[in-house]
């Protein structure tokens, strides 16, 4: 996972992002409905669940596993094993604390450099993580090698509307309506996004993305 300042800023900069280990950000993030209620708090979950194959006796990799909600769900559905990967120490610590299943292995890992074993997984799953990755081609090639023949990749990414604002924050228009600007929606490339603790969590802060 990495963030890069946009080229229009004139400051090329790329590094693995780890904003979730910022105590204030993590505290706000932990209060989001999808973190309090798990998969039931994620509005996209029913649609994603319908895309997932039968995981009984399958080996699953959960990239960007966060608190481990999906990892635990896969085991509840009969997966033989689950390997959960996340860059954030806070995320992995929380996932381990909430999990009592030796068949789930949580590991701290940067997806920009992750190299999964060849043909080690029947399903690779990722929720709202791949938009942080700068070298998506490398990631997908690595996942292809890590999947068994006929294996599945199921993932979601953040909608570009959240990354389209040159100055991301809520604004009030002339009619008093709260709106989110999308003035960079048609611009392709990598962006550094500063929203969101104020916009989403009621605090100031950073959120990276590409």
C-alpha cells in the first residue's frame, strides 16, 4: 500500500501508508459502522457475498484484512485456512485479539512488496484496499501466481468520487446543501487525499489513496 503526492503538486513522493496506526485516526476509524457491526455494517457486503465462491475446504488470503471480520467469516463458511495481511499494526493487533481460531493467521505486510507462495490459495479476497497500491500490475501478477488453477480473486475498491476532489472536504452550496466536490474526477493517476477525519470522523487528518 502506498500513497503518492499528485504530480500537479510538483512534489513526487511515495511511501507505504500507515495512517491507521495514528492513534486519533484509528480511534475514529474504529467507530465507523462497518467496524462496530462488522460485515453487517458494510452496505456493499450482500453484493460482495453473492460474488464469492464456495469456500468450504479452501485456502483463503485476505489482503487488507483490517479487524479480521471477513477472515473469520470465511472460516465460519468452512474455509480450511485463512491468511490475513495488513500493513497496520493496530489492525493486526485488533484482529488477533478478536480471533480465537488457529486456522487464521494474521500477518503485518505491505502489499507493495508482498510475495505470496505460488499456488498457495484457492481464493484471494480484498475489501477496499487495492486503491492504495501504486503498482497494481505487480500486485495482480503476484496474486495470479499465488492462486491455484481455477482459483478466484474477489475484491472491492473505493469509488473514485472519494478521490476526485482537489481539496477534499464537504462544502455548503448556495442553497445550503452539503456537497462533496468532484472537480478532479476525470483526471487519471495517483493522488494524495487529505480528507477525512473531519469529513468522516469529525476530526482533522489524512487519508491516502490512489
